[in-house]
C-alpha cells in the first residue's frame, strides 16, 4: 500500500474502480512530467450523485460529491500511473458545480475535493483552483472535478 493509500485508509476511504469515459476522450493524458485528468463525476455507494445545489442537493451532499470526484481522480491516476507514489504535486483542480443562479457557495463545495488532496498528499496536495457554478453537468451530475498533477519520474526497479 502506498503512502497515499495508507492516508486514505486512515480517513476510512478506499479508491473506487476507475470509471470508463462516457464519451470520446481518455481519463488521463500524460505529457512530460504532467498528468491532465479529465473531469470526474461523483459516485457515492456506486451511484452517481445527481441534482442541483440550491435546489435539491444539500451543501453537505455537495461537499461529499466533490470528495467523491477527488477519489475518482486518484483512482484514475493510480490506473494510469500504476502507483500514487508518482504524484509529486497537485497543481490545479477545476470544480464545476451544478447550481441554481442564486447559489454562491461553489467554493465550499469544491473544498470537498481540495481538502481530500491535502489530507492525502500533505503540502504537495495544496493547489490552485477554480470553482464555478454551471446550469447543468453531464448525466445530471451535481459536481464534476478535473485536475492537473505533476509527476515524479517512473522508477526502473
């Protein structure tokens, strides 16, 4: 178990299976020492979290959904890299929140993903971020989060 997975276990969390893309894209692109992770949707208990913040999704459920997106980002990175030990730094997260026009707590929702990255990677999990409200997301998802991550060189053991 990697250090990141040990920290996840200490939080009572496990990585889900990396989800297959729902359209014509790949989950992760590695270019040089950078991994670009496509937007990930929130699955809690194997079910997609749908709905709109400010309408039928509570603030707490939105934070949990963002955390679920972050877990899926980690699952995609592990699938692409073989190990989360290759993550050197989380550079940026983009959080998209399906919300009503008068909902203004997108940053609080995005904290679900941001705080998980810091819990898993420590200072290397601190990142730049966008948190924006949108009128709809794919499949009716409540939240979607993407990521840019720098990588350590692969070991040749």
